[in-house]
C-alpha cells in the first residue's frame, strides 16, 4: 500500500510541476556571413529591459522579440549598419553598448570620470583633515603623559 501511495505522490508531483519550458531559438541562415552579422549584432546591442546585458545573454521577452526582428532583417539582406540605424531610430542610443559621443550621450561618457574626480577630492580632504588631527592628538598625548608622570611622581630619569 505504501508503494502505491509513493507512486501516486510522485505522479501527482510530476503533474503539479508542469512541463519544463526549454526556450531554444533556432535560426537558419543562407550563408555564414549572415550568421556572423546576426551574432555580432545581438552581442553588440543592449537589452532594454535588463539594461546591463546584451540581447544574446538576456532572457527577457523584449530581447527575444528583438533577436527575432534582427534575424528577419539579416535574412532580408539588410546591412549591419542599416539594422543598427533602425534600432537607434526606434529605441535611441541607449540600445548601443558603445553610444556615439554627442551632447545627449556626454553624461554616459564623462560620468565615470567625474565621479572618480569627486571621489579623489573627497579622499584628499578626508586625509588632510585626519593628518592635521593626528598632530594635535600627539601633542595632547605628550602633554597627558607629562601630566601623568607628574601625578605619579615619576621623573624623566626613571622612564629613560
């Protein structure tokens, strides 16, 4: 009886778990050049949902749709540059991992350097404040030691 219950429980688990969906995209190309262009584009263009992944690495539905659209455009004979221009026109420069340097994208290019400069300035200010405080602490420590020696009745000869 327990064996039948175990089998029924296993069967019930398989029904509840549902089928595993393997989302495999299969693309057939007319020549190796088309395939190379497709692969280069999906690794070069950014997923608009994930933002830090390219289209090749993303599993988002939009990325799948964009890969399919790129596939269709490559199969239709569009050039790499035409496909990139279409994507930029439709989604903006953000779709490119290496956007061109222009006034709209200047914060993307200059931002990391500005943040690094700010961090360096803050670091220098903190170090200068601490080093100034360190000398004052040493003076106070020396004065406190001298006061402690006097209170304890020790002379400089005994400590040397």
